[in-house]
């Protein structure tokens, strides 16, 4: 589920980033997944209204036959928190492909969303159709939204590989093929996560999971945006550079 790219992405960018700001409304960071889900639903509704079709691989994350995208090349919906923790915007990231003109038109149509009923209505403004400010190089990254490990850790004897910091290390090594120099985490609290409809009735599926603040450093720079862990496609585990080494 990770969104993580090597330094070469800085000089040879791929994909597309569309950025929105909130003209009214500042949801708390604990509602990250709810905000992302509401935006995705609004975008899919707009796509269906304008095309008569629901077949958008990038926006839905599903293949034409309905199977989910296991390669995670579909869009990430990443709410953007301010320094005080309130969400002030959202970016839609296609990690490898450009959005089609029909998908862009659907995104343009989204002007408002409700993340928890009418009283939570948010108005949006399209800020940039091809944003580059998130493509930053850095070796040290810190979580802007809570990080939730991919697998739950219950403290079971013999399960050291499931300790949250070890899961973060393994995720970094698997995706970026680089060994992190340092990983630090601290308990944040529990937070709502994204549960896919196909597993919603599974007794082991929990809508709330333990989350952490996290910071890591790698030997080689990585290129943002970076999103790791559970529900990364819906904004959790968003990392920002501590000291950017370059900006586009």
C-alpha cells in the first residue's frame, strides 16, 4: 500500500498530483480516513455523472473485472494537515500514470464534501492540476498523519517482527530497497482506518486501530510524497520531509 519513490523521481517525475484547498471547514486529523473516503465518493459520483461509467481504474482502484488493484498503482487520497493538526486540504496522487481528461473533469467538479453528515460540510477549491511542491528530496521524514502498521501487534511472544518500528523498517526496505538508518515511533492513540467492503464482515477486521507518530531516516534520499502503512491510500501514514534537500 506504500507510496514511496527513490530520488530519481525528483528529476524524472511520473504520475500526477492534483491539489485542493479547503475554503471552509477544518476537520481534525483523527478524521483523515473519513475525509479521504468522502472525497473519493464525490469524485466517483462526478465521474459517473459526466461519463455514464464507473470504470476509472485510477479513481476506484479496481480493474475492469472488479478485482482490486494489488499493485497499488491507483490513486492515493491524502488529506493535508496544518501545523495545528487540522486538515486544510487534500491532494490526489496518481503514482505512475497521468489522469485522463475525463478523470480530471470529475475532480474539477468536486466543490464540496461531507465527511460525517451535513454539519461537517466542507467547500473545496482546486489549487493546482499538476502540483510539484510535494516532490521533495530528503533522508529524514516525520509523520504528518498518524502511522498505522499494516499488521496488528498484540505483544505476542515470538512476534518481534510485528513490533511497529520493525514493521516500518520492513516496509521501507521492501519498497525502496534501502536500509533505514533510524526509526523512531511513539504511541498516538487509536484512529479510524479504511476497511474495504469485501472484508468488512470479517470478525478480525477492526474499524479502529492503534496509531503512532513516527520518524525515520534513510541512507539515500527518497522523493515525496510518502505514505506508508495501513490505509495509506486514504491519508494515514503521510510523511513529510524534516529538512528537504531539494524542491521542484
